[in-house]
């Protein structure tokens, strides 16, 4: 099968556990037999909210060094991509940062991330940083510095990711950006409200991402995914059906959140994805729509957005 996943936290977990990407006990392991035949993964370096300024920059560099060494060590299996090569047979890796605190509050930090190969910037985690306010903040939106970051990101070709933003920050990004942006790992809020914690997307937010030509990656975190006692494929059906009803078939993608959360039961790891696809197919979703969700929509988006 073909899979394009917009978000996992595997690099940070491997770094923490001193484990290798190739062989580990995590959700994403590159060992043979576990990966789809055509597979692109956005690997995020997550910046904890306790880290700001120099500490955040230092932590990013440390994990990024680890990422580079792991990709070098496993270069027979996986390749870092600043754009998407057509003929590549190995696993294609796109690098993301989850938490714009990694810029250290300075626009030069954005160029530093870009030079190190980062092509997706999740502006915040749950708290506020120099750029914007995260989902767990009652107040605050995009800052003046954040507006500069959006503008420079669009010029550079860095994809802006709005997952984890609070509502005000989201609408500020929509107003202060011109290019399509993504919600790499967020679900429709109408289907699963996550105790009102605002990690999922309202209908208005979904429509804005759709009209801009962005992407929404379905997140398998049990807290945001499970709905009315349903988990796994059953919950997947609920989210997918809802987004299809809203006319989102060209922007739905996968944002697994592997190695970043407690997963919904029934989706244990990367190796579950094939059976999830088959189950959805046998429950009546068209193969063409599912191929779009699992791969083609994200492939089309990133082929257009990543220009080196
Ligand atoms: Zn996240």
C-alpha cells in the first residue's frame, strides 16, 4: 500500500530512549515487513513547552543531530527529502518541528531550521510561545513576530501547520497568510470534542483549510479520535464520513501521531495501516477516496509546496 503520514513523534522518542529508527519497540520501526511499500513520513521534532529561547534552540539542534545520524545510519532504507523525488524507492522523510519555540524568538531561527532541512513548522504546542498561543490558552493569538514568521515561511517554502493552535491564533494565521496551510494532526470537533479542549477543528476552521487548498491529517490519539465508545476503524469511519459530507475529499490525509500519544485501540502502529485501509474498503468507502486519504492528497500537496 501507499502511505503518506503528516505527523509522528518517533524521532524524539528514539532520541529519548536511545533507540534506533530501524529496530525499536515504538509505533514506527523501519524493520522490514512493518513499512508500506511506498511510504512518506513527516517526522516531527517536538519541542516541550518548558523549553524556550536558547534552551529550545539547543534541544532542537540536539534532536536534529540525532535525526541526521539515524538517517545516515539507515540510508539503505530511508532518505531525507527537501522535495519529493519521483523515482525514490526508499522511505521518504520530511522533517517538521512541532513548536515554533525552536526559532528562539528570532527570525534567524527560521532560516536555521530551514538550513537544517525542516520543511513543516507546527507553530505551537499547547502553550503560548513567541509566535502564537496554543490550544490550551484561553487568550492570545498570532503575535507580530508570528506574522513575520508566516510571511518568511511562505517565501522560503516552509509549510505552516496550524495543529495545536488556539482558535484566535488559527484565524489570525488564516488572515495573515496567502498560501495553503495544513492541520497535520487534528480531527473534526463536531465528531469528537475532546472535553472542549479545542484540539480538534470546528466546521468553520475545516472550511477555511479546504478553501485554501490545505490538508487535514486524521489523528489517532484516543482522546481526540474515539467517539461514542467507538475506536479504531469504527471511529475512523465517523471522522471520514463527516469530512466527506463537508466536501473535503481532496484535503483529508493521515496525521497518525504515532509515538506521540495513547493511540485508539485497533490502530497499534504503522503496521496496522494496511488492515485499516482494507477494513475501510470493505465497509463501503471507495478505493479512490481511500487512496486519496492515505497517500495521494498529501503527495499532491507536498509536490506543489516543496520546491527544495
Ligand atoms: Zn501534537
